[in-house]
C-alpha cells in the first residue's frame, strides 16, 4: 500500500507542476520588472540544463522535445521582429500548434539510440529539415499551405471554443490517445506521463495565446517536467531491478544504512529454481521471478522487498523483531505456494484464428515454493551485515528442512 501511494505521488508530480504554473500565471500582475525579465529568459536556461542532462544520461527523446520547445518558443518571440520576414505572427502560431503535438507523438515512438550517434544525427536532421522548411516559407511568402493548416477537416465548429486550428486540435487529441495507450502498455512509465503533462501544458498555453509571459511560464515548467522525467528514469535504472520492478541491491544497501536499533531481515530463495531454468528455459524462469516479485511487493507487516540477485530476495522489517514478522512471512510463503504458474506449449501456434486445437493450449500448471530465513539484530548480531549473514544461514536451514518453510 505504501509503495502504491509513493508511486502515485511520484507519477503525479508533473501534473502538480503544471497546476503550479497555472497558479503562477494568475499572479503575474504582482511581479516586478526584474522578475518578469527573469521569467521570460528562464525557459531557455531550463532547456539548456535539460539538454545537458539528457545528453549526460542518454535520454534522447527528452533531448529532442526540449529542442522542439526551444525552437517553437523562440519562433513566437523573435521571428516576428526580424525585418524582411514575410511570416505573420498568426502563421507562426498555426505552425507551432501543429508542430508541437506531431513531434511529441513522433519522438515518443523513437527508441533510445543515443544523441551523438547515427540515429541521433538523423533525428537532428529531421528537426533541421522542419526549421529549414519554415524558413523557406517565410522567405517565399507563399501562404497556400498555411491556409491548409487553418482549414476545417471535419464538420465541427471549434472556433468559438478555442483559437487553435481544427487540424491541430485533432493532432493534440490523437497524440494524447497515443501517449495514453503507451502509458497503459508500459505500466505508468514516468516518461509517458511527462509527455502527457507537456502536451496538456502546450495545449493550454496555445489556447490562451494572448500573453507572451504565459508562454514563458508554461514552456519553462514543461522543461522542468522533462528534466524531472530524466531524473526519475535515471534513478529507476540505478535503484530498481529492470526484470522484477523491485528495488535493486543498490537500493537495499542504502536502506540498510537507515535501519535503527531494532530490525529484522529475511532472506528468501525460490526452491529448485536452477532445475526449473534448465528444464523450461530462462525466459520461463524470468516469468517465475516476476510472479514471485509481484507477490513480494504486497508483503505485510511493514516489510519492504528487494531483489538481492539471481533467485534470491531480501525483505527488511524496520522496527520489528522476529516474533512480529514470522506470521507475515508465513502468510507470504503460503500465498506464493498457492499461486499457479501456467506453462504453455513450446510449439504454440501463432495463428490468429479464434479456434485453436487442444494441443496449443496451456499444457499444465505448476506451483512455485520458496524457502525463507530470518534473523534480527541482537547482542550476537549487531551489524546489518551480520544480521543478513545470519538470515542467509537460516535460509540454508530452511532448505535442509525440506524447503517451502520459514526458519530462524
């Protein structure tokens, strides 16, 4: 429950930042001239910091969207002031309304293939091509294609609702749908949530298109949201196990340093896992690890589970003694032993036909068991390392007792 609440607030931070931007935009009248000037320049500083971080942490999708946002903001601010340009402010607005959602949708599909690489060069070339096309249109003065951007493509009148052209509204809606689908598929990826937040922020600020300061505030906050995405994903990669989703061994070491004077540590191992791997293959073994990890996430008694390595897991119980945690560990062991794992035939047909023969269905169900060793801090075991070693010794005693049991 605690993990779920923490994850919810972590994922909701981008939306809170957008709400904070809205609150700030309603207080701009109280700002001094120096504060207004700083607010106008802040997006570019944030975009620069974000670009450096995304390059450092190899987060190419955020990097390219930051570039797109910087170019779009600079276009609205400075292009109309350049002498000899045929592009009107209204035309720049129409272009940006379409460019932002299309590029967010496009870059959300791109895989992380680096920034300074062949793939990175191709993506930079794509952005440059968009900029050159815009520049060519400004020099030519040909507005035929711009008129297409403002053409209604469906028989629905949106002009009384929003100044954003109908085609761009459709692009925003389609992009939002794409990101929501990806969010469901990738199980609340912070990157997809950040892109959704940026998309909503951009729609709002383009809908309220009269204030340049409003642009600066919401573009700046969008940059902060993307920086947050970089930090969250990098933290997740460093401290979470990619396969199971549990905190990793590095996170375990950090949490062990926070333990006080009273705590219990449990070591858990999947029974006969090596034999299972040899018999059914490593892919099936990975699915078993995920199954066990999903149960460990819901451990009761104030415990927190970690992936220790291989088929071993660790559970920390801060402020608890052995007698406190034993019932919860027995409940956990029993819950795992009763969860069926379905083995499917290796030659399962890939046909999309609704009718499948009996031979392509699940062949059988197996049940996984675990052995658990537990130890607490006391006069004999005074350090976290010694308590963990004692729990590991207790785990081997559980194995010798016949497995599928808890030993102390």
